[in-house]
C-alpha cells in the first residue's frame, strides 16, 4: 500500500504521460544549464527564493538566539565575564565587551537587535517569505509567482537589510540600543549611529516585505488554477493572503515613521522630540515641537498587525499538518476563513493597547481595550477549529504532527496570558515586566517557531525528495518542548513579582534583593529562577543541534520518498519531487476542496484536489500501475 | 508551464497581472503618505499656539507646479491612448511632453528649496530676531570666533511669533531692507532647512519624498520612451500595458501633489 502511494502519478490529465521523479528535470535539457550564480543567487524561481529565504532566516534565528544566550548570562550573573564566548566577544567588539563582560550599552544593543533580528529577519521571512514562496504557488497550481524578478529583488532587499543590521554591530558606538520598538526621543539621543543603520536596514526590509506582499496577493488572485475557487483554497493560502495584506498596508506607516526618525537622527529635525528636551542636563539644540507619542502610534500601527504576520502563516502550517495527519477534513473550514479575514481587519485597530501607560488618555484606552477583547474571538475560533479537528481522527503521529500538536497548548498559553495585558487596569501592573516577555514569547517561540519546525519537517520531502530522520526529529521536539517551557514559564512568576524587563543589571529589583527585608525586593526563589532559565536556554540551544544536523544530513542521506509521502490532498503534493521549473507540466484542474480525507466510497483515504471527479474517468490511482 | 495573464486579462478578475500589482503597490503608497499626512496633522494640532507658520511658501510657484503636473497627467493618458491606437509617433510626442513637464516641476521645486536654504533666522543677544535672505557674509565671518558680519535682506522683529504668519496684515505691510548683523551680537543662527522647525521639517520630508517619486516615475517613463522601440515592434500590447501601469503610478504621484499643495501652501 505504502509503496503504491509513493509512486503516485503526479498528473492526472488523460493526455499526461506517467511522469516519475527521475523525469523531474527533463524540460531543462533543452536550455543551457544555469551556473551557480544564476541557480542559487540570482534565481527568479519561487522555490529557490523560498529556500534562500528559509536558509537565511534560520541562520538569523540562530544568531538572534546567541544574542539571547549572552543576555541571559548577564541577567543571571550581572557584570561577570561570559565564560567561553567572553574572550571572543572582546576580540570582536572591543571596549563594550571589556574583559569579556557585557557592558550596559552592549546589553541594550543585544536586546534591541535580538528583537529586531528575531522578528524581521527570522520569523517573518521564514513564516511568510520562505514557506509562502515555496508552497503557495504549488498549492494554487501556479507555475511561479506573478512577478518572478520582483520576487528576486525582494530577497535581495531582505539580504541587504540583514547585512546593514549586522554591520551596525561593528561601527563606533555599536548597534541600535533603544529596543526593537525604537522609542523616541531615546532612539535619537543615544550617541551611536547604530540607530541610523537600524532605520536604513528597516527601510530595506520593509521594501522587501512590500514587494513580497504585492507578489503574493497578485499571485493568489491571478494565478489560481482552473477550478481553484476561493473556498477551495487550502487554508494555508488564506492565511498567507491575509498576512500579505497586513504587510502591504501596515508596513508603510512604519516606513513613514522610519523616514521621519531618520530625519531626526541625520537632519536634526524634531518630529519626535518635544519642546524643551534636555539631554544629560543640557537643553538639546533642537527646535522641539515634535511628539514622542506620534512615533509610538506609527510604530504600533505596524507593530501590532506584525504580531498577526508572525502567527497567521504559522497557523496555516498547523492546519495543513493537522488535516493531513488526522486523515479527515478540517473542522469548520468556512469559520476559519471568515475568522482569518476578521483577524486581519481587526489587527489594524488594536495597536494602542501597547500604549496604555503613555498618558494618551482614558477614552482612547477604552476603545482599544474593547477592540483588543474583540480580536481574541476569531483567534479563539481558529484555535478551537484546530482542537475540534483532532476529535475522532485516527491521528498519525510523526514529527510534523508533534510540532503542530505542541503548537496548540503553547499558543493557547501565549494567547490567554495576553488577555490581562489587553485590559488597561491589569496592564498598568504587568507592563514592562517579565510577564510581557513570557506572554509574547509563548506566542512566538513555542507557538510560531514550533509551527515553523512542523513546516520544515512537513515540506522537506517536497523540497528534497527525502524525509528528515524521524527519531532525531522526535528528540528535537521533546527536548525543545521541555526546555522552552522551563525557559518561559518562570518568567510569568518573575513578572507578577515585579521583575522589570530591559534591565542590564537588574536595577532596583536586584539591588533591593540584596538588602534584607527591603520593600518590594524580589524573593530569593524568583532570583534563583534566573539561573534555571539560563541553563534551560543553554539546553534549548543544545536541543537544536539534532535538528541542524538532521536538516543537512537528510538532504543527501534521508529516507528516499516519492512525490506524496504524507498522502496529502493539496496540489503541492501532486507535482514531481522536487518540482521542476514551472512546477506543473499541465495546468491542474481543481474539482474539489482541499481536505478530502477519508471520503466514503474511495479506495484511498485521500482524494487529491485535481483528481477527476467522474468515477468513469479513465485514470484512477491504481489504473496506472 | 508559463505564467499566465502577463498580457491578456484573467476573465474573472478582468485584470492582467501587472495592473493588479500596481494597484496593490499604490495601496501601500496610500498608507505611506497616509502615515506622513497623519504625522502632519498631529504635529500641527500639537503645535504651540501661534507657532505654526502660514504663508511661508510661494503660492504662485505652487500653483504653476500643480498645473504642470495636471498637464502631465493629461499627456500621460494621451500617450497611453496613442499606444492603444498603435500610433508610436504620437506616443513619443506626448511622453516627451510628460518628461519635460516633470523636469520643469523638479526645477521649480529645487528653486523653492534653494529659496528656503538661503533664508536665515538669526537670534540676537538682545532678544530680537533678524530674518531674511542671505545677501552676503563678510570674508572674516566666523560665528564661533565671533568675527565679521552677515547681511540679510529682511527685517528685525521683537518676537519670533511675528515671523510665523506672513499673511497677517502686519507682516504684509512690513518693509524689507538690508540688515547687517555683527557676529558678536549673534546668539544663534540657522537657515530654513528641515531642522528649523516642525513645519520646515514636514515640508521638506513630504515634498522631498514626493519629488523622489516624481524622479523615479520620470526615469521609468524615460526608459520606456527611449528604449521601448524594440518591444513596441515585437509586442505592442505588452508595451501598451507597461505604459498603462507606469501611467497609473504617475497619476498617483500627481494625486499626492493635489493633497500636498493645499495642505502646505494654502493653509
């Protein structure tokens, strides 16, 4: 049975000759063979660009992870030289890492760059650009993206943006230090050009996202195969579609804000600097008249929709993996579609819940509190549909499914702990503590990143024709799950006890803890948690080693599989593996919805979207062999 | 498999790919300029009473520029129409006009920038303000060393607020003269560049970004105008689509100016 499925003919048109894996590249033979640069660097093929994005973003994620490890060391042992990496840091960065210890400035730049890299260079490029590029055209039955060369330009802008961000570590004064949110006037008054680099890098990354977003939307609207109606789209495509709209419409205001802050930093304007601003006790030589709140509004107008840019593609992956491994249709497809549209719309009118403490006013806070509570409804609908989809399924457990299942409670914890933050009264207490850190990391780290791991394990066979090792995949999952929770769960306790975020030396929390009986001192047990978190983070890093080795080893040595090893229904699995340039040799004709698993009356427990509907059709799955 | 709908339209959407793409891009541009206009509104609303400038920009030049862009919108449309009826000569003529109009616009804009950059406000030690266009600096003028003099064509006012509303009767009737100030009397001095105040900051940023869009559009149109002949011969429909798409961008850039002109020049 299994071997029969693996040799599934990828095309079902009556005229289509039976195609096999080894024929995948045959249409290339009449063209000249592209050289290395054309093939891997200046390729306009959506699959290559997707893999480029995936590789780069995984590298950036690892780099961001190391920044975090260094910060965790500093939090657990403030001012103590970093073991192992300390001398290296001093060699590379010089004075800010004198004696291998992390100075306050360095800690600040690590904090700012950890956030920036993880969000803009790690998760978004992986979730949206990498998976979106590779999978969306395949899923809708398109030969490529609408604008292949713009797609290439998008990757190159992303790459340049990443280079600018990395270079900023080495300039005098170091990288940006004002947090990933870059609040003014702080971002303008810190004496380093790192912020200007950050802004230029962001403009490049925003350009990349815009080009990508235009491309995705146009592709999904224009290049759907015949019969691929809107309600037959796999939900992953819907999630990417809404994500693309969020990027398209929410990023430009940040670009506007970035241009204005760049003017503040370079042309010495005062867009975000208030009248009478004093720096170091001296009246600043600025005209004043600007508004720090304006930056925050423009930043969070992107910043909050960005949360959904992080989470929606991840949810899309989880839905695909769950549908495939429960072997039954996803529960509530239409509810999912309307929910994701509603989330996309609402995500534009909740941004100021990040600003309850800014003094913007009670009435505005009340409005945003209401919209914030509203947006949890469609999010909960999506999560509920995922849970209900499991009900009564004969669940197939494999690495992608484990990560998808891990996503559910982890995202649940992240989402539910966000509710107190959405209420202005509770937020006053919890704001700027480790509670926030724990909350959004639960959404993004064990939430989104788990879903992304699921995606990597799930689509790896499509990209390479081989599966990743199952045993090491499970080791990777269970260790990651355990250590993620040991890292982030204690932070809820720390935050509720009042431990502040963004402090390079623990500030009042630590100094008070050293004085016996001091008011508001952190209890010793909370302080000790920092050591626990540090070691859990190190173990979490070690737990990624099996993944990294597995990923590269499996490219050439993984178990060989056919075109459709997961026995999936969507079009991405009905192509040769790996798909050739142009993806499909003949336009697929879609005749049914995306999740036709275990349909009664079929020999197989899955019915591909493009399998002819008539029982008298000459080609049935077994007729070929 | 080739990418479909690059030239012909998709039946259910009625669009070819690039046309949808440019509309999406313009949607993001609306949000970009929307963000900047919101910034303008918030800065202006938050300005200290009487400190938001009025009448600082030359309405005549602004009107001329508005008309230039409006005219270029017409020539752009006609250039596309000429392509549609397959008349390449007319296309060449109309888009030559577009390019010339755009360059004239940029020329006038540069003149206006220059006018602001040679306009100085000098805060004097006695609390008054000398304000006007730079006539000359004496050879030994050095603000740090306190030597030499500077001569402006303008006036001296007691309160900075008098410089804000140039449409007020007092400012209209004020006599402009040559004012010479010694460096020793100068507390601080600066031109009407972006850093002068939030108005010049937003003025330079908004019109600068708009001018960059004009420049970008002009380069694209010039490219099609100068090097489009080859594609015209092989695939006129595709070339016509390119002219339409670049024309849509051009109309958007014109439209931004239609908002910028009243917001900056007339209020």
